[in-house]
């Protein structure tokens, strides 16, 4: 993952492409102790799609969103919520 830092005691991930978004998702899923199969049932998606997202498959549309964000010079920040 690119440019991982700590901000206010929390790990902050810098992302610039679909693969790095997938890395963030995989890191957080594992941190929570979820298998891909369990997580897929939690979010209502297939395990195959979860795998594709975690591996940065551009067919999922994530890269197109990232291209737009980068072109607009928007910083995309993922932050873990303290409470749900």
C-alpha cells in the first residue's frame, strides 16, 4: 500500500489505484478477522467479487472512479469509524 501513515493514532492509507483500494479493503477485512466468504455474506456480494476487488480488478469499476478522483486532484481518504 502506498504512503501509509499514522494520523491521530490511526493508520491512514494513501491510495491511487484500484489495487491499493483492494489492499485497504483486504487489510481491514483481515483486521476484523473476516474470511472472504464470511465478509461476502455480510455485504451481500459474492466471494468471487470480493476477491476481484481485493486484487484490484479494473472490471469492478473502481479504477474508473480513481481515475476521476486523481484527475480532479481530490484526496481519497479511508478512515476506520470509531463506532458503527
